[in-house]
């Protein structure tokens, strides 16, 4: 029986690779892709999600637009990382795949109420606004979530959008506080682990050489996306943040971490959006997340290559 998931996303080149990985993997049943404002405004993240699902040849997977702003703050975007379209690196045609009329939050609520309790995993790879809004609007669905596997936060790697905060959490810290405090089983892929999932030139060229359209698309996105990290960190490759969530669902053995307490800073003048991860268990606060630290990078990229090669 395939694992049912909903991918909540702000494409974003790394989001796009995560979506392709999920759609290439028969172990997963993608019930829907829900777009949220983040890397770029909602109009673009929704368009980009449609483009990626269509690129994968999966017109059967519905795409929904969700929240266009954080719960209480102004939207912060990341065109400086992802380009003005949010998916710079290759030009994809205007998608024929339609955007669903239903709001993404309603889709999340309806799906969790329809599917048997404990059978749907949420995979948020952008700001947590849609997820938190669903939990606030329909508290009954919280207990029905099987688990949440999210990309966000940092401890050892500290921040990437501010000195203290990682982008997904920083954009909507109030939403993150709701999600981390909801009591749902939580698997967190922080920068600590995603910064170990760096692309290499041979791997990217291997993508470009695949005899399909998705491989060269991944290469084009990576070429664009890695320039930011190369300039900022001096790293040779780009961290493929969001695909780590899908890879964990497929091969949890590739990752290791700790069950710890993670709280979200929502007040700090300099630390807003920080994930206060009690890695050394000094707070006495109850663990609420499996916080990942290490990845078998070679195994991760082998998995990614093998699955992207299966796509059109
Ligand atoms: O900090 C990395 C995260 O922010 C990734 O999800 C990337 O797509 C951006 O949304
Ligand atoms: Ca993202």
C-alpha cells in the first residue's frame, strides 16, 4: 500500500526536485500538491507547482493554491536565491494542468477528514502557513495526521535568511509554532542535514545527460540555484534542501538524528524564527521532533538519480 502524502510547497528549484522525486516513486501516493507563498509570491508558487507536476507527466495529481501571506506578518520572499520566477534555470511552457478551485487549506482539511485517520503524511517544504491555518480552522484534523515531514529550521548551521533563522520558519514563525506545538509526530530536515546534501558537478552533468526531459530540467535548476550557495558559503555545490523530506520517506536509513525538543522563537528582535533545538537535552522540555543531523549523501544522490531517470 503506497504511503499517502500531501506536498505543501513554495517552488523553488529544490521544491521542484522534491516534487519530481515524489512523483517518480511508486511507494508514494501524492494526493495533492498545495502551494504556499514563500520563495516567491503565491501566484508564482502555484504556477510553478503546476509546471513541475505537468513536467512529470502527472496530470492526475491536483494542484491547489493556499495562503498568500503569513498568518500575522508581511511576506518575505527569496528571489535573490530562486530568481524572479522562483523557478529560474530553465523555461517551462505555460501549463495546461489547471489550478484547482478549492483553496489548499480546504483541500488539506477535507482530505484529512476523508482518509482514514493516521494514513496521510503532510510534507511541508515551504513556510508552514497552510498547515497551521488548517490546524486552526479545523482542530479535529490534527489528530488524524499520520506525521509531518518538513524541511525547515537549523541548529548547528544556524540561519540562512538571518543569522539566527532558516527561511521557511522565518517567513511564518507563528505558523511554525502552531505546527511544532500541535503534538503531531514530526520529522524535521534542518539546514544541519540539508547542507550535507550538496550537488556535485558530475552528478549534475549526469542529470543533464539523462535521455528524458526531467533530468535536464533538474540540471538547469541546479545550475541556477547553486550560484547563490557558491557565492555565500564558497561551497562547490547546492544543498538540495527539500528533496531530503521525500528521500526520508523512501529511505529513512539514509538519515540519522535525535528525538529532541524544538521550540520556535516568535518574539526575539534578533532571533525571530529561530528553531531552539535542545540537541543536548538540557531544557527538560519534552521531545517533539525527530531532528535530523546526518545523511548518506552518496546514497541520497544515487536515489535521486535513479528516480528522476524514471520520469518522462
Ligand atoms: O531554507 C531552505 C528552504 O527555503 C527551502 O525549502 C527552499 O525552497 C526555501 O523555501
Ligand atoms: Ca521550499
